[in-house]
């Protein structure tokens, strides 16, 4: 029997799911940040995402040091870069202009966790009440040649996911509360999270 994962278990008081946290150069609130940070086994920033982390943790920077920051470093502010360098955070320069900082950061993340088995079939429980309305599947690094899902409004059936053709970034759930994903290569699962005050 395949194990069942609850992606938002990391936000539940009783949850023990371990995650990797990747902070992008996009606005975010403190709403679920502390829960996600505390449950993360690996924490990374993609270039200007380090600015976002630095500002949201003002007054307590030392408690929120990322494991690594990657990118071409055209967005990170010099004082933020200097601070994290002095504190011993790993800075990985990735000057390749053919890929986004997000994609390059994901590739490094994949290398850092490749000792774990990322492929195969997974079952996700998505009925905690914390899920937002959207979810998606994004290939990491290269195309996925055979992806099959259940539990989504627009399921995939042995589909190819590849940038420039099909990438499932704007999907949603059916009413089953369980999503299954079978893939031949690593995929990034993305999903919306309700704001803390929502019911």
C-alpha cells in the first residue's frame, strides 16, 4: 500500500511532515511562515527571496538563517548578502541566464535531497480545510515524460509535463479529498494555503 501524505500537515498542531522551504522574491505574510520554517528540514532563498526573509524576520534575523541562497545575485540587496555571508549561510552563485533563479534554486534543492527517493507514486490527502483553491505540478530541471493523476479537476493521463508545452500550474481539486500522482521524474507539487483567519 502506498503511503498517504498530507501536504498541509506541516501547518497542523499534530502534524509531523517534514518539508523543504523555498522562499522566492514574492511578497508573503507571517501567517503560516513560522510553522513552515519550523517544520522545514532544508530552507533556501532564491536570490531576492533573501530580501523578503530578511525583512519579515526583522528583529530576529539570527533565528531565521537559510541553509543556502542561490541565484545570479542581481536582486539581493548588498547588505542582506553581506549579513547572510557573515552568518555562514551558503551562497551559491548560478549565473546561467537561460534559467530563472527559481529553476536554478530547485535544481540545487533536488541535488541536496536526491539521496531520497523522489519518483514513483504518491498519495496526498488534501482535505484538512487549510487548502486554498489552486494546486499544480511543475517539472524540475527536465521534462516528465509520463505523469498520471487522480483527484484533480483536470487530471493527467500519461501526460508529458514540460516547459514550453504543458505545465499544470492552475489546477484544482475534485471532491475526493485525495490526490494521487504517478511520475517517471521528479515533480514539484504546489498548492494554495488559506489565510490563517479564513474559515
